[in-house]
C-alpha cells in the first residue's frame, strides 16, 4: 500500500515524466454526474497514473500503454470527502496486437486493455455501454472526453480531479484512429484537450446513453507541437469490440447492454 500511496503522491503532487498520451487542459470543468460515475483513476507500482472507464461493476477499460508488464496496479476512487480509496486489480488483459513502438510514433495500434477487479466497485459507480461497432464517425462529430489528468502540463498538483471537455473530430476519422480538437481553437492555439494522466480516458457519445466510442492514446500541443491543448488522439473501439466482449466474458464480467 505504501508503494501505491507513493505513486499517487508522485502523480498528483509532482511533475510527471512524459507519457505517450497524456487531465483535461484549457479550462475544462467537472463532468456531469452521469459521466463522472463511469470514471476511475489508475496508479501503477512504477509511479505512473492513467484514467479508465467502468464497463462492468468489476471491470475497467483503459489504454494498453497504461499497464505495461512487470508492474502492479490499483484503482483509486474518491469518497465524499475526496479521500482516495485503493481497489485491488486481480487480472490485467492487454490486447495481443498492441505495439508500444507504433504508438510512440503516433500511429494506430490496439491500445486497449481490461482490468478485472478483485471486488465490485461501490454502488456510486455505473457501467458505461460500448458504442456500436458500425457507428460511422465524420468530421465535426462531437464527443465528451473525461479523465483525471492534469490541467497544467508538468504540474502534477493540478491532477486527480475528474474533468471533461466536448471535442470535435477532425482530419480523416476512421476505425484506426480519431483526432479530436477544441472546436473553438481547432488545434491552432491552446484549447481544451487531454493531457498527462488522461491516457485511457473514455471518449463518450454526447447523447444520454453516453456510450464509449474510444480511449485517449496521445496528445499534441497547438500546431502539432509537443504537449497538450492541441490534438487528442483516440483509439476507436470498433475494431476491438469483439476482443473486449470475449475477454470480459472469460474474466467472468457482464458488460452493460
């Protein structure tokens, strides 16, 4: 437990080292309660932190690069006083086609993983449904990205609070990769976007069902510079939905309809 408390303190109180994907910057606000109940924070024994989304009361979906081998992980949830509570992770399943080198080059890979919990989450949490695999995405479509990352890049003290932003698809969205930006700044100047510790954060549909369309994998600063507040790279779940469903079944978890 001391190791994970040290990891949490490191992640929330000091500058984090660079990650392939990086709370939501640009003045993002806390998410609607219907969104917040799906979100969790993940910390690892190597001092890293990421976000994740609950897809069953005992199962969390996150990015594969958040859970490299030869490390241990715990979920962090917060009570009414915003005090952290640690939850054990029993099993980690990474998509077999995930390639970290490909991700570091900002190219598409199976950046998807499942965390089976040792016990079900409290009733305050709810499972988010997965978006349909045939859901076509076009330029201008909007999605809600929500996570626990920092609001100021390099300042870990600004993380650990859930925040959300509505971002729009740009470029050539497809089943391999989706690029999102703040529709007010279009990635040309600092705006809303994911940042450090938002890796694995969900991108939700904007309707009342809030289905998960994909996960945060990487970010850029404005005009494709290094950092945050420019583009937010999303790994769509369409190609990996079958693996998610089948792996969840093998882990003994029932997904939200």
